[in-house]
């Protein structure tokens, strides 16, 4: 085979980035297909490369006969002796063929088609792998053509598609204009790799920040969250990993020069860069930028109420509510925005009262109800709950002196409650430490003058069946 053939193949491989090994595999596959076209079989054939001579040969193992009937599997003895003079009839011999000389026109055409097809497939795979590695990165291209549903971008080795859903309403490009976009996804298809681009994905903004702001690229300032409504506003929450670096100042730059380059890339879309903090109230005020928040109140449901002045209300809500929506998404919890007047009305509403009642009356699911203490009467439980004690855990935190401050509970009842508590959870009462060895309690005697007289705190005689009836 002519060395020009190999030189041409290697030149094509260099231009398309195909390796030498891949080229040889393609040629080998083409020669095998051509051999099959010529002889109808490939059972006894192999392809041998001579890299030093830039040549290729097709080697087939055939049986030596006088008059071959099947040229694919038999060879005449006089031809076999050119390879091995000692060959005999019935022996097998390896016969070498030069494909360009031995193959007919049809077989040669088959080889050519296979080579072209395999080269295209190899090129597609190379381009696919190259762009697959770029998923999530920025890429530059030029507007090739556009339709109603998409913009087609020339990326050099292939064509990218920017669907209408991945375009900002503010953006309008002309043919030949440079386009910077995020490689959103790379897919395989019959025509080659399908590269889907985006200019609305939040990661597109993140990559712009990394490109324009060295502190973010180096990891000194970290982006915690990005939320965006394309064409309206983008909010970016950042935090500094070093005390001597201002996270927001680093992103904005001197006189806003850094952030302005990103705003220009987004065709004038507004960008709010805010500091991320764990405190819900501070984070809410930051997230509602550019509005000024006067007060933030946390609710039991995990959200907050942001109170703003009347003239700041529209700014806090934003056009079509986008500022409030973005702030909620940025923080990760519900934000209810109210003016001062609306908040005062809310405080006097039934909804507010219900929230307050729920706040004070609803038990924590992990707390132990008072009803689980054996011997604690329902009347006493109601008195405790009226005094703000709703669980055994709450009760443990109180002393006898604390209990006597609750309306309807005297010192004797308080001691009885603590006795029940001590028996149930093996809790050593504080009042026992004040008693002198506990001998009075063992003999049934009471320590107070009122109890010795047979009456409770209010002086009313005590009943044997209901010892605390005087406290009702």
C-alpha cells in the first residue's frame, strides 16, 4: 500500500485530534470489510501493519491444493512454494496480499466508505468527550443563526444550541455577535454531540462571579446561594472565609467596577450582593435589599414577619412580587412583609391571638405530658398548666417555692407534687435538703404551723378525701 495513503490518514487524524491507534483500528476494520466483500468470509484473515514502512497487508491462512476452487480458503501449490519452498499438498500457509492490488473495485469502494464512516464517528466521539468535560463551564461562541425557538452558536468544532427557555428577556443578539454561555448539557445524537447552552441558569452567574472576582475564584469569598428571575433581578448571598476581607465589598469592587462588568454581561439585570449570616432576622433584612427593613419577628412556623415603613413596602415586594420571592428563596424560609400599620392590625387580629395561644399552649412533641405522672390529679394538672407548666420537663425545673406562687397551689400541695415527681423519676427534691433528716415526714407530721393546725395555706380545714379542696 502506498505510503501516501498512510500520510493522508495521519494528516486527517492530526487535524481532527484522532490518535494513531484509532486510525489503525479504522483501517483494519475497513480492510476486513473489504476482504469480506471480495471473498465472502473473514474466518481466516487478519490485518498486519508495518509501521516502519507505513504499509499494511492482509494475511489469510489457506490450504495448499493443486487447483484451488475456493480462493478464500485455498491456494495453488506453485503460489504457496513462493512463500515456503518446502510446502506440501494439504498443508496450511499464510498468504499475504496487498489490498490496493488484490482487491477489486467494489471491495476498494467498501473500504473507502468504512474509513470515512469510522473517521466521522471517531470525530464525533472526540468532540463529545471534549465538550462533556466542559459541562458546567463558560464557553464563548458566535451567533450562527437563530430561529423562533432557539439560537444556534458556532463553537468551533461543533454547534451549540441556546433554547428560548435559556435566554433572558433582556437579551437580543445579532448574527456573528459573540455569545458567552454556560454549557448546560452535552448529549449524543446522530448528527454529532448536542451541546445545550444556558444564560439564565444560576450557575452562569456563579461562573461570571468566579471569572470577575479573584477572591471568589481563590475561595477567600464563598457564594452560599444564588437565586434569579432572569431579566428582573439576581440575589447572591456571600460569606468571607477571612475576617480581614469584606465579602460584599470584594464582589462590588471599587466604585462598583467589578459588579458592573457582570451587570453588563447580563444586559443590565439588577444584582443584589448580600452578606450571608445564620441569624434569621439579619439575613431577612439583608435579603430584602434594596428595601430597608425596620423590624423582623420570627414566627413559630419557622418563618418571619418583616416590618417595613409604608414608603418601603413596594420596594420590598418588588415588581410582580419578585423581590419578596427571591428573598424567600435566598433565605430558605417564608418571609411575610407588612407595613407598620398592617403589623399593628395583625397583632390585634384573631390570627395573631391564635398564634400566641399556640406558642404558649402547644407542647413539644418530645416533652412528657403531666398526665403521665401517676397520682397527679386532673385539678392539679389544670392549675399547673395555668401557671405555665405543661410537661414533666417543665415541672423538674421548678422548686416548691416556685409552685406555691401559682394560684390555687399551697405549700402542702406543692410538696405532694414534688413527692409524686420524685417517686416517678427518682428525682431528689430540693425541699428534702432543707428538712432535718426527713423524720417529720416519716412520722406524718407537717413542718408548717398551718399544716399542724390541720389547715392549708388559706386557713380552710382540709378534707381527708380531698386534701387540697381548699385550694380550688
